[in-house]
C-alpha cells in the first residue's frame, strides 16, 4: 500500500468533515456563506465555499475566526463529532433576529462544554439540580395554579430565600449549580436545560425589577420544563405569574408590611415597598388584590404608583432602586470564570486556551478578566 496515498486520503477526508461541520453550523445559525465570510473576515465568500466543500484546507487561524463568528470555540470543530444540544426555552422574545439567538445558543452551549472540561480538570463532581421530586408533586393536585404556587413556596422555604427572596436569589442559584448569563446584544431571556448543568440567560439591559422577575420565570421553566409544553400552553403566562408572585413576595412578609403601614397606605413612602421585594409595582399590588382581607388597599397602592412623579420620588425609593442595581448580571457565569482562572493560575490550561474560553485574544484576556471580574478573582 502506498502510504502517501493513504495519508492524502485521510487528509482529504479531514477537510471534508471540517467543511461539512462548518456548513451545518452556518445553516443552523441562519447565515449565508456571504454573511459568515464577512463575519469571519474573509475577503470573499468563495474561500468559505471551497472550505465547506473540502476543496481547500482551512488554516487554524481561519477556523478560529469562523468559530468565533458562530459563537463557538475552535475545539468544537476539531472533535469531529455531532453535538448533543441543551434544551433552550426562550421567553420575553422581543428579539426577532433568529440568527442572533442561534449564535447565542452556540455560545451558551460552548460555555457549558468548557465548564464540563474545567470541572473534570478540577475533579469537581458538578451536580445538576434534581427537580424530579418537585415535579412528582403535580400528581396530587387537580388545580394547576395551586400546584405552581405551592411549588414556589416549597422552593422558597427549602432554599432558605428569606423574607425578601430577591436579595438572595442569585447567590442561592449559583450555590445550587445554576449558571447565570447576562446578555446585552439580544432582547430575550431563556432557560437552558442540560445534562451538564442548568443555566439562565437574562437580558441585562432591562430594569432591575424586570430582570429579577425574569430570573424567577426562567427558574420556573427549568423546574417545570418536563411538565409543561411552554411553546403551546395557553395559560403558561398565568402559571408563571403565580409562581413568580409566590416566590418573590412571601405572603407572611407582605401581611406584616400591610398591617404595619395600613394607616399610611396613601403616602408616597409605600411606593418603595414593591422594591423591597424586587418586583414591579404592578405585580406588587396584584398580589395585594389577591389577599381577601387586604384587597381594599390595592386601589390606594395603585393610585400611589400612578401619581408619584420621577421628580418627587422619596429618598427611600431611590435608595431601594440603587440597592437593586447591585444585582449585576455579567456576561459569563461566575462559577465558570472562577474555575477557568483557577485552571490557568495552576498551570492546568494555557493562556491561549483561557483566551479561547472567553473569545478573546491572548493580549487582552487578563485585562478583560481584571476589568469585569477583578472583584471575584485573585490577581
């Protein structure tokens, strides 16, 4: 056998497989050859056409540019294997650009894969939160709304979220192995269900109260993702609202607040009460309206919410609003960042790989991490 011919055939097969993978990823992202070629910095799309056909060898720097344009790492193509996709449940979908969403899915998928790799290096048995026991609760309920309300109450109590759950929500989610992504280039939110770990994708440019509510919605979809069909179920918004209201506004805390402030319920200071719970005013007074012995106060609260002007907001309200802003969403989950930085500092991964994990160049990776994560990393 001519070894030269054998090696040439293997090389050609490699090119064909790489080209086929690039084509599939491009089509999944909804990009034309011309669009991907522009994003990847090629002068013309014919070069990409030849690469996809396996008629031209793709250089490593070219493959890296293609991967980055698609929201992937170059290692994704070198594995030469089909990938298993997480389940993405998008909601609050004001984003109409499906290409942008597909590229976001690629990026989240890649971070999950990188996270699995890093956890293996650190010999961490990363756990995926098991919600099967909570899901089995449903069989004993005839009323869906009652089920999701009790589900929220059980989560709040078992996770020790406290009297004002929004204040502890992000720390608790991270401690329970749920990764949180803060995105700013797409107007959408998502729950991500995967065998590695679960994740939340949140649009960080929304008002703090909306971000907190969407966090609770995303958590509900992770817990109930195997129970309800969120793409077709007509009453899903009602169920989500019930879960969110019960999770973020404990009835006992609300009753104490109303009993204490009842004689002042028309005063502007009550405008701050909704922010203590980290929720929009509308959800707050709707919760009040559902308390039979306090529902007569709802109109007074609604009146206060609608009449207070930005120029005349009480100082307590402004302070509460600033406190909410401290729930700062970051592009990459903190657990991922800490693990990647640890692996680099311990010599487990190279600086080149560290940079690839964050879609940065070697020259900029440390500056990027120090600027955005310096408060949680040891530089």
